[in-house]
C-alpha cells in the first residue's frame, strides 16, 4: 500500500522509485469500510502513473495523505505544495440502486437511463431502474445527445460541489489546487466521448462561480483513460482496460 494507518508520507526521489507504485496494485487488498479511501488511493495511483507517462511528475516529490485536501504533493526542489482533491461524479439514486441490486434475483440489471442529473427520482420510484429477470425494460433509453448532456452535467455538478468545499474555512488551500474526478456517472455507457467533452467544456466556460477560489487544474479518469487538465493542456493517458476492470471489480466488491 502507498499509505497505511501509520504511514502517511511517500517520497519519490527518482523515476525508478515509481516502480514500487506500479507494482503496488498486484497485492492490492481492500477492507470493508474503507470504500472512500480506496477510491482516493486508486485514483492517486492512476494519476501518478499517468503523470509520469506524460512527463508531468516532478522528482523529487513527497506525497502526503491527509484530509481537505486528500493529498498534498510537495515539489521539494521548488518547495512548492500542491493540494490534490478527489471526487466521484455520479448520481446518488444510481449508487443506492447499485447497492440495492444485491437484494434482487441473480441476472437482475439496472436500466441506466432512469438516473438523470436533471430530474430527481421520488422515493416511491427510487428503484425504478432495477429490472428483475423476466421483466421488460421500463425506459426509452437515451435520444440524440441526451447521454452526453447528462454526463457533462453530472461532471459539472461534482466540480461545483468541490469548489464549494475548496472555499470552506477548514480546507487547506495550497499554492496550487487540483481536482481528480473519478467518473462513475450512469450516463457514461451511453456517451460519445468527444461530443460529451465538448459539451462539458462549454458548460464549464459558461459557469460563473461565486466562490473566491477555484481549482487550477481539473483531471478526469473515465473509460480507463486519464484526461490531464481537461480545461487546459488536455492530455490523455490510456490504461490497459483489463487491469482497470480488475481494480474496479475489487473496489465494488
């Protein structure tokens, strides 16, 4: 593990030190009750390896596991501190039904088109997306760019939420503050990537934040791809889908 209950700091002095980070997931073991931290560390791993691949990981660097922000990167040569915050972009009703699905018969499925950021499900319809074997689908799917719009809105909502947190009194803002978004949107499976990202960029450019501070860089991990600085340099790093799928399976076990 990169961190433990007793180890809160990791130092990478040179590129070969990153080998330990790359080897780390081979022995990855998750414990029940650590769901939030699991996702944070998983995305940190993705971020470190991705940054290294595109020459965006400075050495030497100290990484500290903390709270608000989730991690602090210290570029020791520059004495520069960077706050790294993690979030998952999803719909609450969708995540509830993912958990509820375990109570249904085997081969039950979730019909994803029911979970929209534009429409809140009433409690009496909270499980509308769960379809048991033998039952017909209830929804009409996504039309046109509907999935792209819903995906972009879900991502934007997660950014807005974290910008509010960034401006809270307890949040320790650094010289530079970055956000990593783990895409867990139900609309993800229906999007056309280029079109959805274009919609997100347009939505973001039109958003006026009332808060004093915003994130200097925002990254998205989606479809086994790290999009570095999506509203800036816009660099992509693709990861092997089989390895990522195994991690996701372990995370959601």
